[in-house]
C-alpha cells in the first residue's frame, strides 16, 4: 500500500507519496498538479545521483505541467528513498511502482522522460512492462559497463570500491550496493525493439561527456517505429544540460502523442 502525505503550495499543488516497490523498497515521490481533474501524467526519472529536489529537475517538471501532472521521485538508494542503488538494474521496479500509483490515482495516459540512468530504466521498463503512451530517453547509455570516457571511468571507480561508495553516501546522499549484477539485465539496445508501438524519442547531446552519440544511435537503430532521434548540438549530459528551449520541445513532442482530447491547450 502507498501512503500519501499531501501539502499544498501556491502553484503547482504538491503531493508527496511514499511508495513500495514489488521487491519491498520504499520510494520517495512527489506529484506536481495543476487545478482540475487531469488524466495525463508525465514521470521524470533522474540520472544516477539525481533527485527530485534538484532545481534542474524541478524546472523540467514545471515546464511539463502544461502536458499533464508530473510525478518526480528518487530512485532506490537516493536521498529519502530506501534500499541501495543498483545503478540501473532493480530500479525498473521503482519506475513501475510510480506508474502503478499514477494508475491508481486515475491517470489513463502516462509518459516517461528518463535521464542517463533513468533513461536506461525507462527504455527497459517500456519494453518489459509497457502500458505508457510515450517514452523519452535523454542522454541514455545503450550498453552496460561502458568505460570509454573519463567520466565513466571515474564513475565505475566510485561505485566499484568501498571508498568510492562511502564518498557517494556522504557527499551525494546515494547509497550504492556492493553486490554485482546476477544475472546481468538485457541492455537498452537489446530491448529497444520491444517498445513499439509506444512512441520512443531518443535525445542526446553531441558534447556529452559520459556517453558519446553512438549510444543514442544504437538505441534508435534497434528500436522500431514509431521512433525519433534528436542529436542536440553543444548539449552536455542529462538534466543539467537541458535548456528551457529543449524542455519546450520535449513538452510539445509528448503532447502531440496524446489522444486528441488529451492534448494540451
């Protein structure tokens, strides 16, 4: 069962939820709502070390409010959520808990926008669970264990060593498991073809310091129609690199994939 702790602010209304995943992990989530009854919701899934408390995430969420109400949350092991991060594997259960809660609240059209690790989770979730009306992958990896950039080599050092995990816990409020994946889940590029007929948008910056553009093209090439690929000149990595102009484009793309009666005015 999920318990809601509701409190209102001027605009938008903010509702806080404590969700429980199918494997028993508590997830801290916040639903941003506008006045009136709406049947469309957008889920924002952060990258590794990201949080719904981030001003970058909040800005993206507030811009998407014209499409539908927006659910933001912290993946397991992040900030107020329970458990330990598995860096993209078990997090699929976190996203499914969020989507299920939105369905319980009466939302019939749910889109998911994922960033970096959250993008990989969003692709896998859409392929395995389905049930969403649109999926957006921003700055997502196409394969696991990538170490082709300095940033990813440092990340693997951080999550793979006791000292690195201690640093993440203390300074980034992220608790990472010390257990290796067993079994290793299918890679995003391996399951992207299973998303159809749900529309998929793959967005990537050509200045991404974590994953080069080849990751985006690999996911897009593996997917079936309907699909779209945006390579953004000068864009870096994930939430921090998303400009207000790009968020407007994302909002419009999602809105155009809603049924006519659900499209924003």
